C-alpha cells in the first residue's frame, strides 16, 4: 500500500513534465516564427542581386561559394542620396530627423499622459469618471477620419514641412493615459496619507512616490510610443515635402521599383539599419522593466 502514493506521484510528475515540455515547444516555435522575418531581412541584405532573383536561400559556405555582401550597407547609404544642406548622406539626415521626432514625441507623451492620468486616478475631482469615458471614446474615432483635417491645420498654422507638424499633433496618447491611470490606481492610498502627514502635496507625491513605483508602466509607455514614432510613415509623408525633412521610414521609398528593378538587397540593408535602433531600445527597456517589476511590486 505504501508504494501506491509514490507511483501516483511519479505518474503525475511525468504528466506535468509533458505539459511543460509542450508549452516550451509552443513558445519556441512561436519565437522562431516571430524572428524569421527579421532573420530573412538580414540574410537578404547580405546577398547579391543574382542570388535574390534566383531564390538562393543560402548562397554562403558550406552550401555555396558566395561571400557575405557587407558592401550592400554602404551602397544603400549612397543610393539614398546626399544632403547638400548638412553636407552629409541623406541617411544621416533621415536618422537625425527620426531621433529628434521620436525623442520629442516620447517625452511629450510621457508628460501629458502622466499629468492626465494622475488626477484621473488619485484625485477627487467632480466628474472625472465621465471625463475619462470621453477620453476613451476618442479611441473609437478612426485615425484616417481626422487625417485630412489635421493636414489642413498644419498648413493653416504654417507648420507644413517643419518639425512641429511631425511632433505636436501626437503629444497626447489616449492609450498611454489609460495604461498609466490603471497602474496609478493600484498604488495603495495609505502611501498618499503617509506622504500628506509628512507635508507632501500632490506634485511631490507624484514625483517622489508614484512615478518610482510605476516604473514598469512608464517604461512600457515609453517603449510603445518609441516604436510607434520611429516607424511612423503615413503622417511624415503627408506633412513633409523636402527630402531633408523626411524620416527613416519614408526613406525606404528610395528603393522602390525603377527601370532596373527593385534593389532588394539594398532595401533590406537599409531596413535592417532602421530596425536595429528599435531592437536596442527594446532590450534596454526590457532590462529596466524587469528590474522595476521585481523591486517595486505592490499588492493593492
């Protein structure tokens, strides 16, 4: 009789191990499927044009005799063109514009979202729930519906083909306000009572207690808006005219099909250069995100 519980426990352990193994297999397959487009892009950027049109998947040793075409990257930079104003390749100007627009957008969205989410979450304001519902209701408005009015506004304000047109219309994010508000509401009210006893007001409580404890939400907000601003294509294309005001996503148009065909290897090389900053920023913020979750977890 003493061996039955042991046998049952071993069988259950084996069952749990099989379930865990299946979960790991699904995760690995999903991760591989997610990484395949990026790997294909990098591989294509290192091929010759002949290998691409011949659909040669692996032209390098040991299955082929081709060398890695690192020259595609400087060729892609030269193919974009030259900026006579800054006396630099246009790629440099594209990246500079993207950095300026992205940094200003992320900083502006963090400021407006934090100062909008805090009173909606922690202050006793009359009608704040109704105001929050109105803010959320704007998510139901299709972005393309307001595209033309916003472009007309840029012309009327004299911002067309200038940095304000690329930044100002997107200094507020409804989703960011929602995300931060929900996280702020999880912070115990006892912390504010203790801060109030120590003589702290709302601003000091926000910057000294709420924001350090909300690092995961703040970092997530910054990451999502960084990716959105860096990859933005339609709006910069509509509100800019000169090549020196374009961003990296618009710069990909330089490799569109021409009489000689699309230079796919150069297109993929330029696309790889565009994606790398996003990956770097993602891994940096992922580290701080994990640190914030471990060190500032609170049970509401």
